[in-house]
């Protein structure tokens, strides 16, 4: 019998997964493929599914009215399917082999990448590396303002303009902010001198003394090249530092030179390169 059991969580059931991810987030840069903020951004979808793996041999005090098979056991991993990519962060002492064996049910043909969970027989994807960048708290001067409810429509407008094909709408923003992860979010918006929304950034808190995360960051195409993105990023970083974050991380494809330049200009440094695990291609 496998020592791990997986449960599919609805958005309302995610607090336990968020607590586990926060506990596993180090002070410098996030470990694995997920930060609490990744779950927070996923929860813009009301039908989102998050997977929680527990060690059935563990012994935590059961929470009332919940399934004792899961809630009397220690969490060992959290994950979700991000399109064709299974993204997972495991506890430092988790049995990765047992997790990978159980994850086979999710890794059907078409779901051909794994971020944070090594899969036996799979290979690191050398063609599409990701860069992990980190910002260390420092004094910040910025034009960014915190996003409040009256700014929500403009924040959504920036995102839809920045990301071609985005389906993000005001209802998604409202769902995200009302979710169990909503309290972890800090959002900034930068406007042009004329008052038009130019750039926005969402930051996610993982707890005092732990690394925060930026996800997502975007600038309206009409307003690029004026430093608005840099100000939005630095504003979100400062807000996370004010809450007690020890650092702030962001991940971007290594091929996205414009994003890398933006984060470097905001004071980020590259700390490592990540490679997803990919299913071997048939000859």
C-alpha cells in the first residue's frame, strides 16, 4: 500500500494546502514548483482543483468534520495541473518516489511536463529553461499605488492588455480576492500622468521571514518603455517587505529577455535556472 494518499481540493478546501506551502517556503527563494501565491493566482477560477498529498502513516490531530483519512495525516506535497504541466512542491522530507508513482494518474499523455517533481524515466527540459530571480528588501521609491476595489477594473484592463489572449475578467479578480488565498495578495497599479492604467503587479505573502512571490506582472502595450512596470514591481516588493517577507522571487522563461531586463532593473538578481521534467519523445 502506498504511504501517500492524494485528495482533490475545491477552492474552499485549500487553506490546509496553503498553510503547508507557506511552511515549506524558505527565506531566500521558493522551493519546488509551487508557492502559496501560485495557488492564489489559480483560485481566480471558481472551479479550480488543488491536489493535497498526505502521509497516511503520519499522526496529526484530526480536525473535526473532515475526512480522517486525510486530516489525521501530515501533508507531504501540494500540486495542481497548470495546463499540461503538473506543478508540485513537496515537503523537505517527502518520499518523491511515492509521490511520482501516485502522480502517474494525473500524468496522462498530453500532460507531459512536471515542475518540481522528478518523474522516473523523464528528462530535464533543456530547451525551455526558467529563471528564478530574487529581490532583497531595500528602501523603495515608486509611483505605484495599492489596488483597492475601485481600481479593480483598471487592474483587470492592464492584465488583459498585457497578455495576448487573456480571459481574465473582473469576476476572476473578485473570486481570487475572496478566496482563502486572498489575504495573501498585495497588488499595485501604476498610472500615467493622465491617469490611464499602465502597469500592475500582484505579490503574494507566504509569512514573516519567508520569500514572497510576484505572479503576475504586466504592462499595457501602449505604455511600455516608461518605467511603469519597474515601479509596479518595486511597489509590490515593498508591500511584501512591509508585511515581513524576507525576499521576493519571480520566475520567467529565460527566453523572455524583456521580462528579465525589467526584473533586473527593479533590483532582482538571477539565483538559479529551473528545468521542468518532460516525458521522453518517441523516436
